[in-house]
C-alpha cells in the first residue's frame, strides 16, 4: 500500500513538473502570486532594480506651501481671537496682509502670517518679502503693520511658538531667521528674539460697546 502511494506521488509530480516550471517562468501560474509578479519585473539580465521610496501619503493629498500657509493663518486667527482680538480675513489674495486684527474703537492691524515646522541649527527661516516678476520685494509699512511667524514642530511637541514683529523692525530684509531654542553662535542674530510671544506689541484691547 505504501509502495503504491509512493509510486503514485512520483508519477503525479513528474507529470506536472514541466507545467509548473512554465507557469513560474511566465509569472502566471499558481506559484506566482501578486507580489511575486511585481518582484519579477525588471530582473532581466540578473540585475535587481533599485528600490524606490514612495512619497508619504498626506490626508486629502494636500501638502503644498499654500495649504501649510492656510493652516498658519487659521492658527493665528484662533490665537488672536483667544486673546480677545476681533479677526477678519480679506476677500481674495490681492492684499499683502493675511489677517486684520480689530483692537476696538476703529483700531486695526494688518498682519502677514508666516509659519514653519523645520529647524536648522536651532533656527527657522521665514520670508519677509513677496515675489513679483521673478524677484522678491520686502514688506513695507504701507502694506502691513506686523509680521507674525509661528514655529510648530517636533522640537516643541506640537506647541506653537509665536513671533510678533513690527514691519519697521524688519528693515527691508527679504528673509529672517528666528531662534526659539537659542544659539551659541552669532548673538547678533538674536535681534528678533525680543519679539517672541510679544503679543503686547499689538497694544491694549479697547472694550467694545
């Protein structure tokens, strides 16, 4: 009985070996699954293709500078509203300011908002200028009153660090670097650290009637 079963098994494998080999080479047989077919692509000539890294998926597919800028503006409006300011946003994108703050009694501030989540050598850089015809132009007091810059990243575990900087203090610079974590070098670069969380520069709120 055992010998008969063994003989039957050998005959079965002998009859089907050629068919399995052909199926494996073509990638369409029972032994070639969905992953096996993909791994076999590009292996001609015995050279394994280089592994490629896919972009990390972003919810909704939005990971543009425009989208990140919109988030920074919303964060600023929430922060300013929590501090008692009235907030408004201009229609369209025809102005250099992103948000208007209402202090009460017809006192308003025009604010340009910048944000970053990346730190290089304890600092993060933001543009203090706008682009036109292939070049950058600094913000002026005729366009905005304050520049608000926020860092929100791994170094602060998701907490926001805000800078409230009067436009006149920018001195027509095209960009600036802020150091919320300090720096051991070039202490003259810390000129804007006095503006860190300097919400008082926006003045005292006037009670609304």
